[in-house]
């Protein structure tokens, strides 16, 4: 437990230092917004890479990436993934090419995160679903990458993956390929029902992050049956990909 406490303290203190130094400066420096966003996302990606390396080094967990070539050197991907643990976004941002993300209101309003999420150009979660969909579509139309968890929250304790259709609607409207990523963690840690101190007795959890083949939305653009039919069938197909393996 002490090692876990040390690891997350390291993450918290590191995040605090960055939030009080680098990001406030980036936020106020008068440089082009696109350059500011790109540099700040590179800082976060590097920080997350160091963090997961550190977790592995001190024996908190192990991990592997499969089919990593499917995301390497590819920009503006529309990544969707299942969401079993709190560390999922850390793993995905560490490997993807600087994607945008949806940030919940609590993070957006946090005084320590204020400069960070705005400098990163992240999307604020909205209570209005239509407004959120429009923001996500705008990101893809501007050739920015996007990372979404279509479950909307961490996977239920029973492990059942149930997706919302918003991701399908966004992909269909933008006619954008989807890159599905399947995340597994065995034994499970940091799930919806686990706290940071709930350490698996079986040994260090092993994370497997598997990048699946892109999903082309073309076959789901059925004008005869309408958008609802298309979104339902595309959502089912995404769900099948996220359950593979």
C-alpha cells in the first residue's frame, strides 16, 4: 500500500507543480493558440509516459500495448475505448498523437486545473447533450484528434460494457473513421468500486491496451433506414470490437 500511496503522491505533486508553473505561463503567453495547444499536450503526454513507467518500475502494475503501429505517427484520430479503470486516459494519452478530450465540469472548475484544461484546448462537458455533440463534431471537422469513452463513465463492477450512441452519431455526421481501443486490467484495480488503496491480493494488475482495426462508417450510412438505425448498428459494432479478446 505504501508504494501505491507513494506513486499517486508523486503523480499529484507532479501535476501540482506543472499546474502552478508551466501551464499558467503558457496560458498568458501571447503565442499562436494552435502552437500553445500542441506544446501543452506534448507536456501532458510525456508526463503520463513517465508516470506509467514509474508505476511499472516500482511494481504497482505491468502493461503491454498491442498493435501500437495503428496509432503511431497518425494524427487526428477518433479514438474510442472502454473504460474499466481510472488510469485508462493516462495510458491512451501516453500513446496517441495529442488528442482532444471531454473534461467533466468538476475538473474544468478546479482552481488547480483551470489553466491546464483551457491551455490544452479540451472540451468542457455540457449538461446539454446537443451542445456537447456539436463541440465534438467541431473538433473533428477542424482535423483535431478526439478521445472518447462511449460508456460515459467507468465500466460497471460486473464488467458489462454498455455504450451510448453519441459516438456513433458524431462519427456518422463527420463521416470519420473510428479507432477502437480495448483496455483490460486483470486483476482489476481503480474501477468504479475500487479506491487507490484497494490493492489486488493476487499480485500486480496487468494492463493490456489493444488497438483494434479502424472502423469505416461508410457501410453504416444507410439513408433508407435513417440515422437512428445507422447509429444503433454502428454502436453495436463498436461494442463488439471493444469486447474482443
